[in-house]
């Protein structure tokens, strides 16, 4: 797998100063946690799931979650499990390259049961998404994952979803975060990333953000995101990758970008594209992706294919960011100090900016570095032209 692999080599060459590297399910967890990018969710009941996985892979998706939890009715769980086994078997027989596949379960017992039922097709499985994760609920899930991993003989990752009321409520938040921290630290080798369940946070107070608002405009939600990153997203080696929350709004037509992009001057700044997309309820998504990054989150939970291209385009490292990170991380700078950026528009302070620079270089490896004259607009337009 490689981000932007769906673009022709000549197109990639015109966009990237440094192209994204290839990775696979066996790559280091640190790489995969960033490479997740826009993780596309799909209900486990979809009868065309195998075909959908292939289709989305061809459009640039590199991670998907097949859901047995909130996206399906309680009465559909058994049928959805049976469907997943069939769809995995179909994918395995086809032998086509696919994305990192995860299953979102409801109960710990589903983990071991599904791994047994998948049989050889389980080789396509990268792990499980664990809902409403707390210390008490999480430990049985992680124990089941450990058991399933030993039984099938392959690495399986966990992606806990932080969405419980105990995490949202102020009087229990500190204790709940401490418990989650203890649990994921104990199972660190198996935890790929932590996901935020912002829809559940809003539900606890009867809230729903409008399409022109981001999660950060809902103060009660923003406060939880800040505390989660504070405790679980530190850059000192103790933290985990925390992914951006889901964006709920979309239009029926997946190719909704196309008519607008035909009228957008690609040479202009990203703001021109944002203006063109306002009428499609996408301005909020673009702002939220940028705020995710500013607040320490990587990638994003996505429930519609049209969200994937903007997330990935905004994940590409700009030439300016790359230049700054390179300067900061030069061996001769190990002693610290301050230097003027190559773009002569800022000062780079070596010690305080080192952790930022290291994160930039990891993202540059996975998503690539844009050419100096290439912006988000060109990256998104190229994906649209390729049929995303």
C-alpha cells in the first residue's frame, strides 16, 4: 500500500517533492498509526462489502472499519457477523490488494469467535475497534484480542474508541482517563491508535454540531479532546496516536467535488477551494481537519467516501514544513539554538520544536512532501480527477 498510489506516476511526480513510501500490514506500528489516514467505516450488513472494499482501495483508501456496533441494529448482529465471514472469504479468494481492515465489535467474545470463523481469510484482518473503552470495559476486550492473536498466529491491533459518558462527565473524567492510560500502557504493543467518539459525546447532552461548525466549536467536546491529548497524546514517548473525530455531513453524490473544481483556479491558495465547497457543506470538514492537526490529532474517522480525499490531501507535508523540520533535526543542531527558516519567515527554535519536527518527518514519510508550488488544491484536484 502507498498513499496516492491511485494516481498515475507522472501525476505523482508533478505533485511531490518526496513521494509517500510503501507500507503493509507488517510495517511498524508507529508507521501504521499515522498511515491510517482517513479510516472509512462501513456497516457489516452491506451485501456488497467485498466489492466496496476493492472499489475504495482503488480510490485511495488504506484503512477501513467494518462495523458490528452502532451502525447496525441490535437485531442484525448475527446476520452481520455471517456476512463479514462471507465477505472476508470472498476477498481472500480474489487475492486483490486491500486496505488495512478492522472489525468494530460489541463484546469481547466476538473477537475470538470471529477470528475462528474467519479461518484462513483472517489473514486480511489487521485488528479490532473496541467501543466505549474504559479500564473496566477495555481489559476484557484486550484479553480477548491477546487470546485471538495467539490462536491465529498473527499480529492483531486494537483501536479503542474513547466515547463513554464517564470520560465526558467532569466529575469522573480524571479517574477515567487515568484508568484508560493504565490499560493502554499495559497493552501498548497491541494498541495501534485511540479513536474519539465525538457523536457519543454530543449525544450525552442532546447536542449535534451544524455543518458549519467543527467539534472544536462545541466547547464541552473540545474540552474532552484537549484532556485526552493532554494525558494520552504526549510527544515524550508515553503517548499514542489519537485520531480525529467523525464528520457527519455529506452529499448523496460522491463526485460532488468535480463541478466545483472545474471552476476553481488550481494555482490559487486552498482558500479558493474552500470557498467553492461551502455550498456542499464541506467548509466545516476542511476547517475541522486543520484544527485536528493543530490539536495533536492524526487522520480521521470517515463515514463517507467523499471525505477521504480532503483528509489525505491535508495530510501531505508542505515543502515549507519539511524544510523547517529538516533544519531542526540536523545533527549539528543537537545542542539547540535558534535559526532563521529557509523560507525566511520564522525562527526555528531547535529544542522546543524537535518533537514537532519528528512528527512532521514521520508524516512526510507516509504521506509525502508536496513540491514547493503545490498546495492542498492541486492535491485534492488530482484525486478528484483520478475518480475519487
